[in-house]
C-alpha cells in the first residue's frame, strides 16, 4: 500500500494518507467516534462520529470537496497513477 505522505492542515492537524486498489462497498463503512464537551463549557460530554458518510469521487470532483490542505494528497495520488 503506497504512502501518499503527510500534509499539515492550516489548523496544525497532521494527515497521513495511503493509496490502495480494492473493491469496497461504501455502505459498509463505519466511523470511529470522538468525545467532546458539548455545548462548550457546559460540563456535558457527547460522542460524535468522525465521518458522517463515505463516497467515491473522481479526482477532479474530489479536489472541489476535500479540505484545501489535503489537495496535495490527491496530486500525489494522480502522480502515482501515472496521470502526470
């Protein structure tokens, strides 16, 4: 599984991505969850899914939907696939 390396988003979050060729049914995707104080400063903790849904996109459409700081990952994927 080739690495697409890492990018750092504007807020400082480090994102690592990998490429894989496989047959995957998007309906089978299940998200992990995270817990946060919500509403802020309320003392109440709530759990939320990290991902609300998964979809397939062309590279062109993905570039319009992805976080701007993650676009270099799509460029690296395109290079890996020989689109450069």
